[in-house]
C-alpha cells in the first residue's frame, strides 16, 4: 500500500513539473530534461549533499562506541549492510539517514541526542533510521525534493526571461503555474515525508522490539526541539523530527510541516504496543 501511495504521489509530482513547464512556455523535452537532470544528480550525490549541508563528520574509530555497537547489532539482525556513521555537533537531539540504497547509506546523529536519550531510546531512534534505509525511503524523498526543485528552477528561469513567451499563454494559467505549482509540490513532499515517518516508526519499533522506547525518545526530542539546528530546508525532511521547528513558529509553519505531529506518532506507537486505543 505504501508503495502504491508513493508511486501515485511521485506521478502527480511529475505531472505538475510537466504542467508548470508547459504553462511557462518550456517544451516537453525541456521539462523532462530538467526532471531527469535533477534526479540524476540527486541519485548519486544525495548522501554527500545532505551530510555536507548539516556539517556532519564521520565517526572515527574509538569514538561514540555505543552508537556503533547499536547500529552494528541492528544491521546484523536485519541482515543489511552497516551504514557509515556521522556525528553533528548540536545540542538539539535529532538524527537522519541518507543514501541511495542500503549499500551506499549513512546515519547521522547529533551530540544532543546522545546526551538526552538512554540506550533503549537511542536504539529505537537508530532502528527508525535503519528502516528508512531498508525501505529506500530516502531515495523516494530525494526524488520528490528534486522534482520540487525543478519546478522552482523553471519558475525562476521564466521570471528572468527564460521559456518561450511567444506562446501567448493565458495569464491565469501562468499565474497558477508560478504560484500554485510550487505550493502543490510542497504539499506532495509533505505527504510523502509524513507517510514515510509513520511507516518508519512502525517498522523501527519492530526492528528494536520496543515501540515504547521510540515513543519516549520522540517525546524527549520534542521537548528539546527549541535548541537551534540551522540546516538547509531541502534536507530538513530527512530528520526524525523537524530540525527547523524552533524557527517555524506556529500557524502556517506547522500546517506545512513535512513531519507528522509528535503527539500522533507517540499515540500510534503506544497503541501498537498495548493494543489499547489512545485519544
């Protein structure tokens, strides 16, 4: 079901790219070229881009042994390659996974999450991230992000004189493409990310065998989310919790968040652990 939903969302996203390109005067070939170019770059460089933008440093031998031990244990349990491990110097407790496939993947954690969580909670978070890698969630999110970037890029090219303005497109259509299409792409990215987070919570709790520990970890992460972690919005959707929460405030910022509400995630985990419905 998740595969079907994701395929549908990505198909809609691609159609939005084509619609935007056509409305702004670009040819079909040009629009497909933009989409394939962005996707090609992101497919092979998504991990490097994400890690560089967060200033993550590779964990060296003899350091952060607890993280290494947990990831190695969980990876062996799931019979998957052990990802490369990185550390981010930040007081905000958070973590993310990246990579195009299990053989080319990485997991990064902040120094803050190591201070806040106990071992069981940390294991729950790392299991969550490994589930993203195992299910190729990161690749899907990267493709969605790049299609959104393609829409933004074409809109800017049109604004600065690109496209074929001699097509005499209807002003209303151009306005929709220029304003509504980027918003639609954001909503689709949000839907993909939220669906994947719920799925990773469920799968991660099965991998660790302790959904209550992951629920507790999410609550602690939420509690310390006001600690700043200034990262590029393009990679914010990769984190287990929105790292820009302290900058987004309330209102529309929360409405268009790429992450589902922590309260709802915790409710689902506790319900799954006990079989009792929480409201």
